[in-house]
């Protein structure tokens, strides 16, 4: 596409709905920072405001105007973003690490005795969901409803209905937290000095959880694929699993395989010429091609990239809308890789790379499955997970009898048991 059109490419988002894709690193950063010429405010989207986008379009849940920090500018953006960053800043890093490790162990207990697993659907996709439900103080019923709706939303399954169901679930959470506040992110948003309305709280929750779940799952899966192809990590010794090694691995993945490929969109406030007589019309969506921008920067600076570690990728975005939860996502991904590699000696991808099937969308690309094999392992003792807002559905008494393999880990709540079935498609 760059050969035909240059670094800014005209694209069709769906039949009859057009936009642009910026694939140049410097241009992407410059435009993301230029809040005078460009805006994230989808109320500028001309095709939408002039009625050319169908009400049931799968584009709308990801691109329609919303009153959250991603879709507004100026004082509105500062108000919403401050509430989000303050809420995230109150999360104790040790607590985040602790619950991530514990949920990771419980998920691994689901399949460790089999000697094989789908590391994407049984692990990478489930871990962020469990962590986010915990941090935001969902009870079991709310978590079930929200998880189902968000997975359907990302996969484009009845997007309008899925979006409405996700918002209804969040509305119930907010109502409950008014009655019984807790030590969770939902309560912190409600009580923040920004004085958000309930609708504004729901919109920020939808943004943060949606942005955290699927992209973090993609990051974990990509990091696992990279780790299993890295000779430096195949020994799984303590040195191989050091923070330095895992941080370097994650940086490589964020350069080469970012969890979000072409999102979000920005909108020019005025016509923007892009050379060869072409003009991006005011109000035309410009998708930020993080994957392409990273790719071409690496290709054009290969020699310098080999000489030193470079963390200047755009996987987290750029400018005032740069992802506010990048530290939390990095923590979850690093712990996910460390725990899985540490628990399962000999872990390897069970099929040749060319046999992996891929799910492609405008937002991301990820395997349909990530089958892995390893030496079967004994489960860990199933102590209750501290801090979880729901109780395990099955609490076993300690016994001298040997453990028998089961389809449901006794250390997981019925939410996580449901997730096993949901993500397996049953």
C-alpha cells in the first residue's frame, strides 16, 4: 500500500465508509501531538454525523462519539483522564502483581496435568479478564455479563446489542458501589474530585476495561510466541526469566507485534494536504497504524536498532492520548509469561508456525489458537485467591487422597470456570 500511495493510505472502513491509514512513524507521532489540526473527538466524523454510517455498523462501538477520555479533547479530556490516572495510580503494584500471579497459577492448574493446552484461549485471554474484574470490584454475576458482552463486542458479534449489554452491566456495578463503596477502581471513579456523573463513570469504565482486556490478551499471546522462539529463554532457568530479559522481550514484541494494529482514529479539523494533490477532508477518520509505523521505523533504522535497546515504539500511542495503563498492562504481561514458563518445563508450541490460523481485523491480528505442549505437572495447592470479590464455587477439604484431574479447578471462582467454557466456544 505504501508503494502505491505513500505513507498515508486511503482505505475503506466498510462499504461506502472511507478513511485514511497513517503508516509513517514520524507522521503518526506528529499528528497525534498536533491537537490544533487533529482531534480524537468522533463528533467531527463527517460520515457519521451526515448519516452515511448504518446504525448497526460494527464500526460504531469502536468509533462512535462517547463521553470518555479517548473521544474528547481539552478540558473534558483532562478531567476524564485525571480521574482514570488517579484511579489507576491508587492500585498497589504489589497487589496487582499478587493477584495476577495467583490467577495465573489457578489458570495453569486447569490444564497442567494434561501436558497440552491452548495458551491463548485457556490462559492469555482469561488472565486479564480475571484481573480486571477483581480490580474493578465486579461481583460474579456482573463479571459474567460484562465478559460475555465485551468478547462479543471485540469479535463483532451483534455489536449494538453487545455494547448495550456491557453498559447495562456497568450501570449495575456503579449503582452497587454507590450503596456499598469498596477499595476498587469503580468506587474511586465515583468518589473522584472530578465529580463524574454516573453516565460518565460508566463511559470511563467501558473505555479502561475494554482497552485493558483484549489488547493485554494479545500482548500476552504475542509475548509467549516470542519467548518460545527465543533461544535465550528456552532453558527457563532463573537467569532466563529475569526482569531484564522479560522486559527486553516485551519491548521487542511491542515493536514487532503490537497488540493493537490500526486504532484509534483521529479527525482533522480542516482539510489536510498529503501530497500528489491528495487531501484528507475535514472530518475524515485517520486510523493510527501503530504496527505499520513500528515496522517501517525498524526497517529503516535496522542498524541502529541492533546496537541498543530502543523503547520509542508507538504501541502505546503518542501525544496526550497515550495509553494511561501501560505500566499495568506490562506488569500483567510479564507476570503471565514468567509464571507460565516457570510452571511448565519444556513448554513448546505444538504445531509449526505455518499451521497457526489467524484472526484478522482492522484492530488486531492474533492466532485463533495457540496450542502448546509440555511435561505434565502436578497442580499447586488450591488456596483461596485473596482479594477476590467472589467466592470459589468449590472449596475442597484437605485430604491424604491423591488429587484426581478435573475439568474445573477448585481454586477458581465460577466466573473463571465460565470463562473456560466461553473461550473454548462451548
